[in-house]
């Protein structure tokens, strides 16, 4: 059974013959929903922009660019997640181009169409660069990202071999899992807890005093 939420916040469920097929569909639909929400937010930002120097624009000029590393924590390291991470690494290594990437190739129209102001998203918003992304995440299976990507069969094996050292280094953390929500799938890499709050607390970051 695949279980996911769309960009409007509506929940969907669909039955599949196998658990891997259900998981792949669930991951794909979730990724599409995230992309749709991001696209809507960018369009909203473009519509609200004005050629005039407003108070909000003046304040935006003071936003500092992203610094240091940016951690990306992914719930589930299946076909969609491994394709995403492998794609980023392939771009960083010069093995691929960011075709279809909203942040790397997408543009934002500012003002009227006739103004000709359409900077790239990454030039309009001070985002972290691809070279600063660091990946980790959770999955109920213990496969590292190279093993998971190989099993998914989405990417060409020749590309995967070139990315193997990096993908093999990304290993999943133990995940929170409940059979009441997903009954036809199981895995060994799960957290143990007496209550849902106990499990949620195990996901919280642990801060240490200096």
C-alpha cells in the first residue's frame, strides 16, 4: 500500500502488488508534491515583486549568503532519494548537468513580462551551493545509497560505478516505523520505543553545552 500527501495536503492511498513498487510510487509522488509546492512559492514571490524599492526589498538586500555546509536529511533512501543524491554528486563531479533542477536552472520573473527581469533562482535567492550539500537520512533497510540505487535500477550502472565511493559513504540512520500505517513492508533498521512520543524524541537533535 502506497500512502502519500499531494501538494494541496490531501492524503492518497493506492494498492500495489509488491512492497517495492508501493514504496517507489510513494517516494515519487512525495517528491513531485515537494517540487510543486516549491514551484508555487517561487511564483508567489515573483508576483509579489515590484520594480519600486519597497521597504521589504531594502531589508532583503541585507540577507547574508549561505555559508558553511547545509545538511539534507531524507526520510527514506529508496529510488527517488538515491536518484536525487546521485544526481547532485554527478553534477558536482562534472558528469551531468542539472537538467530539470528548479534551483539551478529555473528562473523567476520579476515585475512585468516586458521588463525582461528573469534571474535564475540561485541568483535571486542566496541558496547554498551544490558543493556545500551534505546528505543523511533514515530508512528501515540497512543498504547504503549505492546499494539502494543499484537495487532500484533507475540510474545507469556505469554512472553508479563512478559515484560508488561517495554513495557508499551515505548510510541510513535507524528509522521510526509503524506497521499500522504500512503493513506490507518490514525492515531491520528501526528505532525502538514504548510510545510514539518516545520515538519522536529519538529523532530530535541532541545539543551539548559548550
